[in-house]
């Protein structure tokens, strides 16, 4: 049974709300287990156990928040063991043009360096869901779609 | 007297409207000459003659439009001659999370490779002005600010 | 039978040599058809027919060459039809720190906006193969691996 | 008298060696004070006091190391106060294509969001000095050039 971990950092609560919507979307697919974890409380064993990893962060200076980066820095001890896993990213931000895309691309870069597999979207937020302030219905739907997509991909593993 | 070129590509007209607002902002500073040119009609002599170069593009697949890229590809013949010039970038886009930040960062990367000097903004659109659809008053103000900022920087040249 | 298109632009010949190595790697997998095309000669019908698309470009000002960008700009007419396809990228460059990573990430961004699926590598060149000057044996091996990986992924389609 | 802070994080020592070369280059310019600080030991008062800030990080998963990100996350308390300051970035990395360019661009993005001014280079490492492993003479020279360039720019402040 495929396992998905949704890892997030949130201070104001917006990224957390997005994480819950991603969780809901992933849960809507049969045949996967889904866990929701704060970045600071995520262990390396969990990273290696999960088949899909979805990471959310607020937009802090156009890059993921330090606790998210810290998790990836720690993960170097398991470098190679995330190869071929499926990944996705999302971010909440104060405003348009405020660095949300580069934050998501930053998470995607970290995943690619781990050898992970990511998918964009031809509709809506292309790199991953972005919320400007509190997530509205449009954003929540994008988050659910992300969760469902990752779940479907996980069920196809191994993909290569 | 400092010279500024505002170079843009526009098909729908939104980037062109932004370019006009940037022009207005640059013109508001005394002691600089400002020219507005389409990317396809910009010559390498103009690029090397200008002290400040501001480039605008619609967001096409998260990168500047091909005619903007084509101008930079051509500019390799003057590589080294843009060193120390001042640059800025702006983009219009269909939607949030649609690649506008990465388009602006793409333009900034091309400028950095030419040895140019760029400045972000701690307020509003940090990397450069972004318009979602037709530029509204907020966007136009950001564009004017960009033009005025580049004009002020040009008057300080040589900066290094 | 899965179909893979390797699309490249090359003036000096280095990117073309990389493309040939990618081709060889893809061909080494049974059960896929592989085509090698210049970006300028690639039709939109080919893009939509292929299941996997691997794009190579020289590093020009830290972004893909204009003819590669032009192909993606044209592809907007088929927007949505590349959703779920598999993608990969590679680049040749004059020197380290010269913009090769951002060129590859630029191609990956365009693919994500099309809704495509990309995979990094935990070993070697993480975002995609990079050649500094003429491709040596190390680079050719990376290119072959990329071709083989994309072929394996294509055989798993639909991935979501 | 212009003040420059060189802030770095280093575990293996390579980024630290680069930082020392940057320091030497900055010191070679008359009329500036230069300080060398570890990211973990840098205070917000220092960030706001310095006119030029040069940041170095090892390449960890294609982005600056967590302690460097942590410093920028903390700096939000002084948001707006770094506007118009001069910035530069450098990185050490295990290998080509390993994420060093995206690490440097990540630092530059954070600086742009602070409203800082950055300059690329038309020669050598365009976005900022990159060392593959231990810095050799070529890298050290690039680092010295970066330090000297930032010092020259600081002497021109205010630039806008």
C-alpha cells in the first residue's frame, strides 16, 4: 500500500490549511496511506518510508522557510534512498510577485537533487498551488488536486 | 546624459501598457534620455549605447518570450560591453503562479551574465512588476517606480 | 508502443553530440520508438504524438536558446495536450557557473507548465546532464542514463 | 566609511576559504571596513549597519544551507532597512551540475526581495564565484574580484 507524507511548516496557519486540503485530496484516493507532519517533527525514517512526499512552506524571501530547508539538509544522510519517489510542493504567500513561485521551484529543485519525480499542471498554478493569504476555495481545490495526483502517481510506482 | 532603453515584446498589449508606464516613470527623472523599443526592432548598437536597459515580456511557459530571448542570444556579439550597465525587468501574465516570477528572474539571469546591475524592491513585486492581465493602477505605479529607480541608478554610473 | 522525441538545438555541435548519446540510451530500452529532431524542425503534431520529450539546448545567457523557446511558445496551441507526458533536459555550456543549471531548470519549468512529469537524479548532474565543452565519456554516460530513464518511465504511462 | 559584511556558513572549510578570499579582495580597496562573520553569529544589527553584504554557502540540495536561510528568515524584522544595499553571493559545491548556480541564485533572490542591488559578471562565474571542492587559484581570484567589486559599489552609495 502506497504511503504519502505531507510535510509542512506553518506559523500563521495558511500553509497548514493548504496542507489539510492536500491531505484530503490524497485521502480521496483508495489504496494509499497518508500522513501529515510538521517539518520540524519529520524524521529521516519517515522520509525514506514514504513513497510520495509533498512539501509545503510559507514564502520567506523567495525560498522555503529554514525549518523546511533544515529537513532537506538533514536528509543528506539518506541521499540516494529517495530516488524515484514522487514529490509535490505548495506555498502560501503575502502577495503576488512576492517569491511564491521561486519558493515552490526551490522545493522542486531539492526533490530533483534527491532523484525524485515531480509533475506540473497545465491548469491553474503550474508549479504547485499558491495561496495569497488565506487559502480560498480555488486554492483548496488546487491543493486537493495535488494530493490526488500524487496519490495516483504513487500507485504506479516504481515509475522507473 | 544617461540613456535608458525600455525593450519589450507584446502581442496582446498588456506588456506594452506596462512598458509605457515604465517609460513615464523614467521620464519623470530629469537628466536622462529614454527610448521605448520593441525587442524585435532593437539593435545591438542600441543595447551598447544605453546605460540602463529595462526589459519586459509576457509570461510564456515561465520564461521570456522567444523574441526577447532572441535579442539576448544576438547580444553575444557584444558580450562584455554591457558590463556595469543597469537593468530591470517586468512581465505580464494570465494568472498567479503562472510563471511570471520565473520569467522576470529569467530576464535578470540574462542581465547578470552580461555583468549588469539589478535591484529588487522590498515593497510590492520584489523581482520586478508583474501584471495579471491588464495592468491596473497598482501595477502601473510599480512600473513607474521601476522606471524612476533605474533612471536614478543610471545617473550614478559608473557604479563600479 | 511508447514514443520518445529528442529535440535539440545545436550550433557548435556539442549539444548535438549529447543528443546522440541520449538517443542511444533511449534506444537501449526495448519497446520504445525514438526520434531525434532539431528544435526548428519539430512540429506541434510530433510534440503531441510523443509520450516522452527530451530537450537539449546550449547555455545561452542562462536560458535555453531562442529556437528552443520558440518551439515552446508555438506549443501553446496544444496547451493541455502534453499533460502527463514525461520530460527531460540537458545542456552544453562553455564553463562552470556559466548558466547551465538555470538553462536546464528553464526547460524543466516549461515542461512543468505543460503538466509534464520530470525526474531528477541523486547521482551526477542532478537536474539533467551538463557538458562543459565537448561531451566526454562521463557526460555521454549521463546522457545515456537520461535516455534510458525516460524510456522506462514512458513504458509506465499513464503515470497519473 | 563604507562597511562590508561577509557572511558565510561552512562545515567542510571550502566556503570559509572562499570567504577569506572575498575578504582579501574587499580589503584591497581603500576606504571600506570589512568584517567576516559566520551566518549563525550574524546579528540583525550587523545586517542593517553594513552597506554591502556578501553571502556564501555550500550547495546543499541546490539551495543555501539552512543556517543561511535562517539568517534571512530572521531578517524579516528589519524588512525595508536593507533597501538599496549592495549584495553578492558565492558557493562551494561537490560537483558541476550539482546545484551551485541555483544556490547562488537563491541567495540573490533573497537579496532582491530585501530591495538590494546585485551585479553579475560577464567573465568567469556569472552569478557569483563557484568552487567545485577546494577553491583553487582561479576560484580565489574570482572571490577577490567579487570582494573588490562590492567595495567599489559600496563607495558609490547611495546608488538610488
